[in-house]
């Protein structure tokens, strides 16, 4: 027995006359369905109350069929964010794209960098898996782990060591996670400063060494954080995915399926997004709405607020927000009003 709930947290129902609705916040007997699986991977839904099957096409969905035909078969999409890493339980290894062999290998101890990121691309029969080639060496990549309560971050290297504030105000590698490994990330436009727990700044010396100090007059305390494992960006809010609204070129934030955007960044730390399906850039109108019609890239700022959560700052200086109605627009005055997206 299953309940089917929409991205708006309303439950699907089929009454005795075959009418389908999706407006109840709390399920009743008409919201109960029996899910029947088929050899081709598709499923059918039978109303527990009326014993009729859910079917139809496009906007004409009913729950009145007495038998299962192709119109009463459905393809399920996994209710997870489609950017994933894949772990082989038997080998205890992660999948990794080997550019030299142009093949997928199962030999990675950790899911490190974009080589280990796969994107689920749903088609009629199920899910395809796409992999992405890396252009950054593993030693230059750190996993940023953000405590969702304190918002403090730690930086983990491929060696499994953590960056930590060590003796003599030097940043060292710590094999264990201690209080000295937690830092505050403070955004200043596309750049960040990194502070220790007692408010000191992480800076770079002329030889490249990381040390802990106080405010300086140069840019040695400024860093640019670049996402290396998300060449394809998919955004998901509490209301659904960011994708084209029905029959429009405007992006909405409450869609059941997602649009994939190819993400690039420049040397200044700004990000640009280009839709894979249309080969067009994100474009913003005077009211802050985003459409997929741009011929030239525009600059966004990504701010990480969780280990898999970000907020976006648009070219107009406002933050992207998503409303239950689907509006996806740059009108947030500060980071507190911004919508948090899974990415």
C-alpha cells in the first residue's frame, strides 16, 4: 500500500467516479493505492477504495480503468537528487571515470572530485548514468563538510586528514576531527575569508604556506572556493526542481522533473549556467525572473550553507528565492531570505 505525494506535499486521490485530485494535506482512504510492478520495470497504481487503475495521458489523468493497459503503466523516478556517487558493496570501492581508458572503473577508495560524480538522466525505460572527466588533481581537492547546526566547515583531504589550526599558528593536517578543524566561511562577493573558532583569519604566506593571523592589507586572506564535482548542476528546493515552466521559457522552482545546467566558473569566482537541453544561458529580466534564453553568460555567486546545500546570488545583487507557486526569481534581500537548494 502506498501514498503518492506531490512536491507541494499534497496527496493523490482517485474517487469512485474516476476523478483524480491532489489537494489533501492529510491522506484519507481514497489516497491509498496498491502499487503493482511489471517485468519491464514499470508500475501501475490501483485505488484501494475503488479498485480502479490510475491512467491517462498528459493532462487527462483518471482513475477509472478496470484493467491495465499501457496507459495505466508508469515509470518511477528515484526520489533522490540525481547527482550521486556509486558505491560497490562487494568491492567496497566507488565508481570512477578513467579518462585514459575512456572507461568507468570501480577502484576509488573515496568519491573524490568530478571523476566520481554520476548524473542520473531519466529516459523512457529508466535511468542512464553519465560520468564527467576531471581536470583537477586529487591533491588540490578538499571535501567541505558543513555542520548544518553551527554552519561551521571543515576541510578533508583525499588522505582523509583534516585541515586544522596547529601549533605556532600554522595550518596542519590532522588525522582526527577536533575543534581546531572547524572554521567559519565568510562570503565577500565571490570570494571568502576563512576564520578559526577564535576569530583569527587563515592567510597565505609568500611561499604558499597556510597560517593563522589577523587582518592584513593585501589579498592573502581571500580565497575562491570552486566546486569541482558539479560540472552539471541540478537544483532542488522544498517545492521541487528548477526547470522550465509548462509551455514557457521561464525557469520555475516547483517542477517534478529537473533541467540540467552546465556550470562554469571564471578566475574571479563567479559562476555561469548553461542549460543542456537548449544550449542557452540563464538570463534574468528586470523583475529578477530567470529564463533559459540567454546568448551570453551572466555571473552568479554560489554560497555554500550546508554539505550539499547552497544559495545563489544573482547579478542584480539579490538572492534567488523559490515560492510554492513556482516563482524562481532574484528578489531576496539577504542570505537569510534566500532559498536553500540541494545541489
